[in-house]
């Protein structure tokens, strides 16, 4: 089995994901927000590449059925219902709703995974559930790609450390796993930080930027390991959650 990590969508080619099971990680904050929204009852999340696309797509829905959501430069988009803070995605706000979602890094990374066999959204908040899904896929012979959304299409420390945790989980009792160099580097990062996500976010440029912008509560939410037992699956241009038996 091959297990590769790729940092940022800038380097992604269709061949990297073709036929593979892909986990997209954007710890700060899109992956964590998506897992939280689905755990709190959102019907689905439609990842889009720009706020204009969100507005355009919303015209296909009854206004009461959708939430316009996302951020630009970390801040909520004027006129939208929700930003990119996991704490905003309460059951009261999202239950039964379709979330049209555009963020700087996370949603373009998801859209870039066309051609993959399966795509899931992983983060620290749904680590155990994501790992269980990927283990089953790997046991079935799938090759796995972990796509770290990163920041501004480049490397982000927090995504790499989270990828390292997943790589280590998948390698357990699997001596046959072939890792690329990025995956090996991620393992070292997870060994360095482990569960000390406070230290990880304090070292990470994106973590520091969010704290300085007043989003410290979001960092706490994104550090809540296994708080959400959901596997968000991106299929047919929308993200829904798999049930306990992984039925859609
Ligand atoms: O809202 C976020 O945390 C980021 C925006 S930025 O890169 O920090 O400006 O978006 P995301 O797509 O969730 O990484």
C-alpha cells in the first residue's frame, strides 16, 4: 500500500489523486468547521472556490434552506450567515441546512480532488473516525493520499502534524506501507507535538495569525481531539456525513 502526503494544492496534479482514497486536512479551520457542522446536523456542505460562487449557487435554493458561509482573510464575509469559526456551527444554526462554503485554503483543496476514488475531510476533531475509515480502505487494498490544504497553497505546520498522526495510525501493524518523504516528515512532527496542540498552534504561523485576529476560541475548538465522531465524505460536489456503519 502507498501512503503519500502532499503539501498544498499548488503541487497537485490529477495523477496524484486518481483512483486513490484522499483525506483533505485543513486543521485551521475549514476541516474542523466542516466536521463540526455535520456533527451538529447540517444536511450537507457544498465547497466552493469563491464568495461569488456561493452567492450564485444560493439562487438554486430556497433562502431558508441554505446558509451562505465562509471567510476572506480569516474574517466573515459581509452579508453571509456564517464565518469559518467551528463555534458558529451550532445545531440551532445549521440543522437541516445546506451550507454553501468558500474559504481561502480548505474549499479549493477539496474542489481540486476531482478523480479520486473517495474523498474524506479530516482534522484533529474527527481524527479517530477518519482513521477508522482510512484503515478500512487500506485493508481493502486502496492507496491513500493525504492532501494538506496548507496556507495560501503552501506548507502549514498544523496540517502536516495532523497528517503525521494519521500516517502513524495507518502504519500500525502494517509493515508493508510505503511512505513518501513528506509522510515521513509528518511523522516526525506528530512525534514532536503529539497531543500538545496548544504548542503546535503557538508555533504555527496560521495559529498565531488567528490568535492575533481574536480567534483564540477557534484554536481551542480545533484542538478538541475526537470531539466529533463524523466522517465527512465529499461526493458529487457536496460533503455529507457517513453514518455509524458508514452508509451515506
Ligand atoms: O479561516 C481560516 O482559518 C483560513 C483563512 S486564512 O488562510 O487564515 O486567511 O481559511 P481555511 O480555508 O479554513 O484555511
